[in-house]
């Protein structure tokens, strides 16, 4: 009976909402395909780009539908498989997409969902769609951009199947292909290589990182990822009963914490749900990550504002009431945030995104809701845990004292900012001759010897070289003024020219490509992690706006007779071995220093041949988290991490 009802609801909605059913089949067919054709003509408008990022976006569109089904209370398991040939398979154990067939048109709801733009969001049983990312375009867009796509629905004891080819053309109508005793939806697709010209190869770590994040943000949903492309299966499984509470613990892993039990609060009002989890560590940095509908709102917005307001207000009131500070004193927002790790996650039926990268939540009503739950929840926590409350307040008082002392010292020496005196170009920089930033790039190179080769090999018109000596600095354990005294960091700030923190001005950025070039080993990736962490914390807009890249030096040089080829990934090397069979020489590069200037140019710096990885804000956020853990007090997770060589894994795209 229940299934009957769902079908009726969907078909009624379908009739109302979809233009499809008002016309004859052929006319509709044309209209439908015009819609999908529009997607194929301008894929960027729907999925952002057709780069590797856009490719991964296809997976998120399908996974989001599974997450929605889970949030509606009907599914608790989503399995993603990367099959051989980079075919993606996503399966959930929900109700299954509606299979009802419309009498007049003979078109099934499944087919409509897969062929009408935005159909999935428009009709349905009334429950709003919570996921659906920045683009949130729906499954039909994935269909349009696939060489082929298959949907199998498990429902009513039957298995239904439909297949589309060539960008969304159903090859036949939905049909029953067998019996089953489970329910759910399985979508399999192969991205169209004529659309994704750059690459159709999925990156395990990218998929893995986001699936773990989705598991943290949606408690009790089990998400798995299997890589079946090689004979050795790789698999991860994530399920967090504690949701964002565990997310905070994950970020603080290996750190000494002030409040052992994570402070957690949640609320629901006017169709908007909000949850917040927070924990202080003994460090100086603040990590507030906010989300709306599972999307990281990097630029903040009203939910973050509500959180900060409530945090500052409640801690000040408590500190005064308990004579920790005087009645006429107050702790600034920066003081109460020192060492704070917080996750704010809201689910909103009608989110408005603003800002440069459309990642700032613009719904003003959210401020009051978040500030309300944080105000009540935190007040209560402090009253019930006086010992921890005192430690939290004391930490803020120490931060406040340090900040005031630094300010007095600055005023005394009449220095306007910690950065005064950094104005002339750093000595080690070898600049390029062209001045137009949109044409120029700067390589940040590990070590003097590689720096030397890079200087010799470069295109001196457009490529600047800044060699760094060893590790940059433990930015985790130093307060800000110490950080700015570090020579390597000062060199970078001066060279880039865009300023730091709140004062970053992209218009002054001197190079539109900042390329980190380090050895392809553990040390190299550690330096890369340090760099990303620094950029993430101090120059976030340049990461957000896509100006940061990681160079990919080759792992191997293979020579057969006169022919020389380079392999940048193990998989490529496997292919070469197959192709060359025998009679070839292999050199494994351990560091950039092993290449002469010409080789370095040819393999890693020449825009015509090189492979660059553009750093996304999520990569930088992960690097920051890894780094924080590596620098923390706790030795065990660090040892484990280094043993597993995971730094390398994270950065080995
Ligand atoms: C692997 C991807 O798409 N699962 C899925 C999708 C839907 C439903 C269930 C569903 C939703 C509703 C009712 C409803 C979709 N339904 C629609 C539409 N997994 C995956 N599982 N019955 C089934 O929202 O009321 C779009 S997606 F349009 F019918 F609502």
C-alpha cells in the first residue's frame, strides 16, 4: 500500500510540474533531449568545470540523492565503487526511485528524473532536499554528461532496469529484469570522455575525503568506498554515531584538549535544523568550519556569525559572574576563540549563498537560531562543568593578556604591524621579467640545489623562482608575531605581494600561479603540507580562488633506445612496462635534485608537458588538519600516521 501511495503522489506532481506529460511522446522526447543537449553544450554552467573537479562532481550529484533518501529516514547505507575503466557505481538501500509509469506517455518516473533538468528536486513526496551542492543540479545532468548510465531500482520484490546512452538517450523503457527481496537504487555510469577531455580518472583520496566528511556531517549513515580498478581492492567504510562531535575529535586528534567531552548542541526551528560541536585544544589557532546542507561554507555567513556572537557573550558573562575578570573588563572574540575547534552544521530548505565563491550563507534568520542554541547550550555546559569552565575562561584571559602585551609592544616601537619592514624584495627570489600577474608564475622550490636547477631551466620571462631552505616553521606552536619573524615566511609574503589575513588583496598578488615544487617523497610532501597550511591560514583567498598549484615531478624516467618517456604515477609506469615489454632502462627519481636543469624544465616546469595539481580549499583544509595532528603533543597518532605514510597519500594525487 505504501508504495502505491508514493507512486500516486509522484505522478500527480509529475503532471503538475513537468512539461513532459502535456505533450505527445515524440514532442516531449525532443524537448527532453534539448534540455540535456544544453547541458552538453555548456557543462561548466551545470557542474562548474569539466576538469577533474567537475568529473568528481558527477559522483556527488548521485551520492547526494542517496544522502537525501537517508535524511528522509529511508536509507542508512550508501556504497560507492570505482569499477575497472573508471565506471562509478552508487547504491543505496532506500525506497528506490519511483517506478510508476504514466498512462498517457508511457514514461516512468525514473526516466523523467534522469532526463528532465531539475525534475528530481521539483516533484517528490514533499520532504525538502537537503543535500545538493553548490550546483545541486540533479541526476539528469550526470546522465547528460555520461557515455552511458544505468539505473536499477529494487522495489516491490522486483528489479527494474533502464539504460541510457550517448548523453541521456534511453535505449528502451524501464523494464522488470528479475525478482529481489531488498529495496534501493543503484546508479552506474561512465563519464563521457568527449566532455571530460582532461581526465576521466577518479582520484581515490578525493572521493574518500568527501565521503568521510559526509559521514561526519550525517550521523549514522554508513558510507563505503571501494576501488576495484586494480587487482588489489582498496576499501574504506565510514559511520559515525556521534556525527559532528566525532568530527571535532578527529580534527583535534593527537592534541591535548581542555574539555575532554565535546560540547554539543542542536535545535530545530521553522524547518531549519542546526547543530554545533566544539572543543578547545591547548594551541593558539582557531578552526571554525561551517556547513549548510553538507556544503562547506568557507566564507562563513550568518550561522558563523550567530555562533561567534553567542560564544563571546556567554563566556564573558560567565567570567564576570564568577569573578574571573572584572565587571568592567571584557574578553574579545579573538581571545575566546584561541585553541577552539568547532563545527557548525545547518540544514536549510532554501539556502542562499553569497560571496566571491558563493560559499557564504546569506539567510539572516539562521543567525538567531544558531546564536540561540549555542547561547543556551554553552551556558548550561559551563554551569554544569565549573572546573572545565574555569580552564576555558583562563585560557581566554591568557590570550587576552598576550594580545594586549603585543599591542603595547607594537605601539612602543611605533610599528604599525608585525609586517612592517618587509618591503624590499627577498634576496633569494629570482624574479621574472614580465610584470602582468595573469601571465606569471612563481615556483616555491624545496632546497637550494633544486632551486639552482629551476633557475637555470626556467622561462625567465614568466617564471620566478623562490628557493626555500628546509622546513618553513612550526606555525602550530608559535603565536603570530613569531611567525612573522621567520625568514622563509617573510620571503613568501614579500614575494607574493598580496598581504596576509584580513588584509589580503588579490589585486596585489604578483603571480597568478603559485606553484609548490617539492620532492616526491615523504619529506617533500611534509614541506608541501606545511606550505599549504601556511597559505590556508594566512592567505586563504588565494587558495579559495584557485591560485595555488602543486607541481608533479615524474617518478620514473624510462629509456628504450632513443625514446625517453616519463611516468608521473605508478599506474603509468605499469602501463609503460606492459608496452615496452623488455630492453628498457628505468631510473627512479628520488628528488628534484637528481634532475638537471633541462630535465626539470621538460618534465615539471614546461607548461606544454607538465602536470600541475590545482589545490582546492578542501585539500588545504585537510593539509591543515593533518599538520595540526602531526605537530600535536600526542606521539602515538603521529607515529602511526608516519608509519602509514599517509602524508604522502594525502598529497599524492
Ligand atoms: C544511488 C542514488 O537516487 N536514491 C533515491 C532517489 C529517490 C528516492 C529514493 C525517492 C524519493 C521520494 C520518493 C521523494 C528520488 N526520488 C526522486 C523524485 N540513489 C537515489 N531513493 N520515493 C523515492 O522524494 O518523495 C528524485 S530522486 F523525483 F521522485 F522525488
